[in-house]
């Protein structure tokens, strides 16, 4: 009888460990699928000088603040972004002004590999 009781206790302990593991992994998996960054607050556009949202320097832009030139470390150097608001990315080129509309939920982990992240100069609340 003691052997059977020990097996049931080990089984219960194993099930408890599995359920705790499931809880621990549930939140991060859903957050990364949604493209959300727990550090980029709702209502902001977060711009990064490094790829993948976690390297280099970050700047949080509030679209309610209107037009803003990018800080020096981001000027022509936006390598990733996450948007939790609507806004507008702006670049000034030899051909004039170019814009890109940004919507709440937009994100790109390698934006600088494309053309626009490497020429971006400013942001605004709307285009």
C-alpha cells in the first residue's frame, strides 16, 4: 500500500509541474505572436536603432506631440519599430518628401534592411 501511495504522489507532483510550466509559457508565446512589446506602451510608436526591438537605443514617440525630428542615433538608422498608435514616418530625399503611414499594431524587426528605415528623418501623428 505504501508503494502505491508513493506512485500517486509522484504522479500528482508531475501534473502540478506540467501545469505550472504551461502557465509560464502561455503569456510570452501569445505576446510575441501578437507583435507586442511589454515595454512599448499603448499610444506610442517605439523606434529602435538595433534590429529585433531589443538592441541599440530606443525612442518612444507620442503621436500627440506632433511632428518630431528623429534623435541623431535614429536619423537614417531605424532598424526596427513597434507601433501601438497611428502615425507617419517621414524621409526627405533629393526627390522631395516621402511618407509611410503607420497603424496601431504595425511592427518590423528588420526595418533598416529595407530602404525606408535607412533614410527615415522624422515622425508625425499623421501624413
